[in-house]
C-alpha cells in the first residue's frame, strides 16, 4: 500500500482516536488536530508513544476559519500537503427545541458543519492538483433520521450529506473521493453521557443488533474509504448503525 499523509480532526478522542490509530496501523503518517481547549494533548501523545505509535498533533479551532488557515499553513510548512482528510470533530449540545438557546445552535452548527468547509477548503486543491485524495466526513444516524433534543446536531449532520455529494461531483474526475460515514450510537463519551434512563428505554431498544457500536468498527470503514480499493466509491453516505435506520 502507498503510504499517505492523513489528517484527522478531533483525532484524540472517541471515534476520532480509533480512526487515527487505524490509519496509522495500516501504514499512513497521521496528523491529528485537537481543540485548543484540550489540555490532555501531550498525555495522549505519550500514551500513543507507549504503544509504539507516533503522531504529529496541532491545536485548531475547527469552527474558526482563520484558525484552520493558520493550522494548515503550519502543517504544509512542516509536513507538506495531506492526502487524506477526515472531518471528524464534533460536539453535541442537546436540548429540546423549546429550550434551545441560539448560542447552542451556533456552537453545534459551527463546530460540526462550518468546520467541514473550514478544513476542506485548506486541502482539497492540493488533492485535485496532485490527482489523488480522500475526504471522509463523519456525520451521524441523527442526520438521517433526526434525534429527540437534537435539532441543532441533526441539522449540522444532515448538512454534511449535501456538502459531500456536491463536492464529490466537483472533484470526481481529479482522483479525489468525498464520502460521508454516518455512525449510529457508538460507545464513546459523547454517547455514554446520554442519561442512562433514556439510553435504556429509548435508544438501545431501537438498535436491532442490540448493542452500541465500537469506535474501531467505524474506523475500519473509514480506513476502507481512504484506501485505493475505494476509488469508485464517492458521494456516498455509508451507514454504520446496527440496523437502527435502514
Ligand atoms: N425519544 C422520545 N422521548 C424522549 C427522548 C427520546 N429519545 N428523550 C427524552 N424523551 C422524553 C422524556 O422521556 C420526557 O418525557 P416525559 O415528559 O413524558 O417524561 C420528555 O422527553 C422530556 O425529557 P427530559 O425530562 O429529559 O427533558 P430535558 O429538557 O431535561 O432534556 C434532552 C431533554 C436534553 C433532549 C434529554 O432528554 C436528553 O439528553 N435526551 C437524549 C438525547 C440524545 O439521545 N442524544 C444523543 C447524543 S449521542 C449522539 O448524538 C451521537 C450520535 O451521533 C448518535
């Protein structure tokens, strides 16, 4: 396999961490970005180093275009252009629509959706110029079916689908694929933060496979989409949700 340079936003936690590890373990050089408010970045790098894995890590506020520009300029100067971009960074600020504050709407839309524009804009032209690239946007089952208390998150995740299909059309002839992966409920801190009563009474009963997904299961799918084998898969939204939404 050709060794590529991959960048994973939010690459130190949850699904992002599993993707970083998987892309590393299949032989790519992996750059992870993390939120400037994350004080555990050095500890994470040390933890990975202890398992024999080396990553380059950069702080960036993916919701902020100027921060993404600065981060990309630094990565290009220190490492070079990237081949694989995984737009994974995301947050939830769940609230019934009645109680949803404008600030929580803006935070979720900018972190989950503006971020896809902000980061993709920095890299896609290098990919088209060089004739090879992979862009994978991590959406959610919530973007397909909606979620109680998640108008903000669902809107952002659904928006990623339209972005993905449109950009896929624009870059298809240049060797660049753009796809969306829509995980269901995966065993990460984001999901285990859901009140237990709601998890037991509302969410788990709706998953035909009968359990939460594992981050590694999502990472394996992302690694496939980033591979040469997936050259004919573009503009797709691939669900990985235990049958929750077919
Ligand atoms: N489906 C149906 N009804 C639900 C529900 C659900 N998923 N969640 C809550 N309700 C119901 C409650 O049972 C309750 O009903 P009653 O009034 O009859 O008792 C009513 O809605 C109000 O619920 P709360 O008392 O919890 O109201 P709240 O205002 O305190 O909180 C909430 C509302 C923030 C939405 C809270 O219910 C909650 O956190 N729900 C879980 C949201 C969720 O599933 N988030 C997923 C996060 S993980 C993720 O998003 C990752 C991914 O990509 C899949």
